[in-house]
């Protein structure tokens, strides 16, 4: 063995490494740094689809609401819309009228014999005719709601009304009407029967006969292009005066029939 070969064998390759270093975990100094594969790349921020969808829906709803509002302003009432108020049929009213008719028939029967024996034919026919007429009238009033009920129809075109004691239906267009007076129990409409003439004619609608009469004023104001005048109901004193006046007229009529 030559001297250079011996010197080469005596060289320690780990002479420059300090003591205490773990050679199994050491990496070469010249090794390239590998990228950290576990680190996730920076992804681009995706838009929030739910937020975008919600904003689109809200915008569509606002547009539809504005469109509906504009359509309502252009045509506030549908041309085919209408409200009907029909008189309700109450069996209790018929029963009361039958009781009243029975009372007058009883009076007619009670007065029949004395009047017949009096030999006064004028008095006999007057009193008995009065009692029988009132009894017949009470029966007809009780049967009227079942035969010809009162009705009121309001629409975009006008009014159609059939009264309780007038079976023929009356139609009035809005362009014929000049004034409307509304109250909880009575409605008065002033209209022109002929548009070419200035004559006014009243249409009196007693709403006490109609069902759901509390809504009539509201519906009138909805359909009517004319501003209605709201009136209050009569005071209790006025009602009492009217009842007394009616009873006085009946007594006066009965007295006139008897004295003749």
C-alpha cells in the first residue's frame, strides 16, 4: 500500500460535523427546498350565490309590486266586479205578522155580532173592512220577503235596485247621478232620468231591508265617482215622534170610518 492511499483512508469525512448531531435526520446543505404539499393554494373567492339569488328575488318582487300599484291606479275597480245585497228571509218576522193578523181577525170576529145587530150597514162594513184589511196586509207583509225580496247591486257601471214593495228593478248609471246621501238606514240618490233634461228624480233606498247593511256605505264610496254625503241616523226623540204621528193617523182614519 502506498503512502497517498493510506492518507486517503485516514481522512474522516465527518470531521467537520460537531459532536451530538443526529446524522439520520440531517439533510444535505445543497438540497433544494421542496414545496409544502399540504399547504392549500389561495383559491379565488367565489360569489355568494344565496345572497345574489335573494337580492334578485327582492328586486323582482319590488318591480311586480310597482306594476300592480300602477295598474290599480289606472283601473281601481274591475269592470266586471260587483257587490250584491239581498234582503234576508226571517221566519220570525213572518211569525210576528201572522200573530198580528190573527189579532185583527179576532177583533173582526168579536165585533161581528154587535155590529150586525145594530142594523147599521155602513158602520158594519167600515169596521169589519178595516180589521180584515189590516189582517190581510199583515199577512202580505210577512210573505213579501219570500215572494219579492229587496235587492241592491252596485258595480262599475251603476246601481240596480229593486224595492221591497216595488218588484220592478230600477237601473241608474253613474253618469246620471248628481248627488248621493248615505245613512245607516236610508240612502237617497238624485239622478237625471234623461241626460238631455235638467229634471232630477230621487231614488230612495231603505237599507234597513237589506242584509249586511253596514257595508253598503263603504261599497257605495268605493264604486261611486261622486263624493257621497254621509248622514247620521235619526235621534230617538225623532223616532218616538214619528211613531206617535203614525198611530195618530191610524186612529184618525179609524174614527173617520166609524163616524161615516
